[in-house]
C-alpha cells in the first residue's frame, strides 16, 4: 500500500466519487490514471497499487494529538489483512468532529476504539459498494 503525498494527488482523489460514508468519515476513490507517454508528464500515481491518504482537518479535530491519533488509526485499520481495497487511490476524510464532552482526553483509548470501529464499518461499506 502506497501513501498519498502531494496536494495534486489528494485533489485528484477528492474530485473522484465518494464510495462510503459513516457518521464521522467519508471514503473517496479515484481510479488510477495510466502514464500518458505523449505528454511526457509524470503520472500522479506511478505505481499500480492501492494508494491511501488521510485527511483530518483542524476544523473537526482541534488538537494535534487527536489528529495524529486518528490518522494512525486510519493507516493501521486499512493496513490490516482483513481489508482488501481495490487498486485505486483512496482518501479517508474526517467529516465531523467527535464530541469533546464524551471524549475529554485528546488521545484516549476510548476515542481510538470508537474511531477504529467506525473505520472498519466504513471500509466494509466500501467493499460492499464495490461488489
């Protein structure tokens, strides 16, 4: 699995379709583009592999500790052998914040467990949508 790194890669995937949604997350997918030899331009996604990016805006997770914990959960859950994403570029985007009254600690085990469970649901919905 490759990670998205450039702004152009993220923009290309976000311009694609939304495959699945949960209460807090959305999964965007974009098919990989083939290298256009006539233009001489390098392709956005040079390898034919699964590409993944995580977007956790400051608007929905104010603390850096929380943003980093959510990103780690995204990459961990999607990297397990249980999840089989198609060879395409994907972005998991946080689209709503978690209640700070319920999750007082910025990086609690309770928050991580809820995020992990919701991400597993999101990826399961994406696999069902693909079939």
